[in-house]
C-alpha cells in the first residue's frame, strides 16, 4: 500500500473558489480510480469555520493554520482577486512559511504565486501565474524568474500554475508524478478534462493566439493556414498570400505570436488532428495523411512530443461516442 499523502489547501478571505476546488476534485477523482492514490484533503484557514471566496460562496475550513496538520505532503495555495490585501496579511504569509517548511511539496494556483513570492518561497526560482498578472509578478518580485506563458512549472519542490483550469492541469501532473501516467490519464478522462497539456505548453491555443492579433497582414496568413491546415504551406506561399516579403512575415509572426510561421503551422495542424481523433473514426494513418504528414510514424512522433501522449491513447480516452464519453 502507498503511504497516505496529506494535501493541505489553504483558505483565506477572497480566495478563488476554482483554485481550491479544481485541484481537490483531481485528487479526489484519482483516489476514486485507484485506492493506492491515498490523498487525504484538509482545508486550513486562520480559524476553523466557513471562509468566503471571491465568488461569495464559502468553504468550511476543518482546522486552523496553527498548529495545522502535523505532516503535509502537498500545500496548495490558491489565488485571489484582492492581492494587495492578501500580500499585506503578515499572519497569512507567516502561516504559508510555517506550513511550507513542513511540506514535501508546495503548490500555488494562479495568483497564489504572489503569496509564495511575498513569503520568500520563490526567490531565485522559475514560476508562472495567470498571463494577465505575469508582468506584475516579475515587477514586484525581480528575484523570481517569471515564465508568463507556461501552464505550470516545477522548480525543486515548488510548483506554480497559470489561472483557472491550469490548476487542474498541475494537479494531474502531480498525480502522474506520484502514481504514473496511466492513473493521471484515467483521472483526466473521468473528469472529462483535456490531458495532457505539458507544463511548458502555451496558455493559449494557437488559433486563439492568432485571433488576438489585429494586424491585417498576419491575419491573412493566419486565415490561410486555418482554412487549409492540411497543405504543406511554405513561408514563401504564406508571404505571397499575405502580400509581404518572407522576411517581413517571419518578423510579424515572431513579434505578434512569439513563434515562427513554421511553428504556427505545425501547432495548428496538430490541434486539427486532436479534433479529428476525438470527433471521428478515421484511422491514425488517414489523419496523418489529411494533416499533411508523409507517414503515420512521423505524425505519431510529433504528436507525442508535443502532447505527451500518443494519438491512440488520446483517442481511447477522449473520443466522443453518441455525444458522450463514458469514464
């Protein structure tokens, strides 16, 4: 039998509800799928009792910070909307330091990274947070190596994640670290969530990134790729479609999207492949051909390198059947 892993989720006034409940749901689902995943969840706060979240809903803290659980495997610090008040709360920061000192693993979700940084736990470490707040985190805490686009990051025993559903991505990564990929995949399927986004993957899908640009020239090239992602687009062809030089097009992609045209094409094609795997019955070889790959083997290698799971495993866990997927 595996040793129990005590998960302490820290609550404080104005915490983000999903930052706390999302990871909790992942740990609970993993425990349901495999008894060896003996996660034991505890909600902690300054005082035992109800703690109101930013949404107005309250969760019931079972115990106070002090003394808190005797032994903690994973401390989870959710984010909040009123960062100024939370970072000025010395009692809260002191509790984070004390609990972290007796935790094997420390985790922040979304803007919870600000609290870890304010407590001195991110000095010299790589960290991420919601993209909207990444620049502020870097400005306030210059000793933190902020990576604004990552979904989640691990640096030693400290893990940080981006916002909203990224907390569940991080929790699934923790399940995989503790019990292997098979249980993490099974847990994701039970929760009907997307797995497995690598931690370093962008917080945005490629089409969403492209849509955020208002540059008309880039939009023409982008739309050409999205309309026909199965074609073997060259930079020269895209530049011709966008009515600019190849050099200018490369510069625009780098400036607006932070990637080369070739990287965008490859990512867009793989996102198309994901939809085909989950929504249809075409063979992997046929999907590879329709996505412009010369062979199924090269498609499989590229898919697995980007997503951390083979096309076959992806389909087995996420293919829709009659509008529903059984867990």
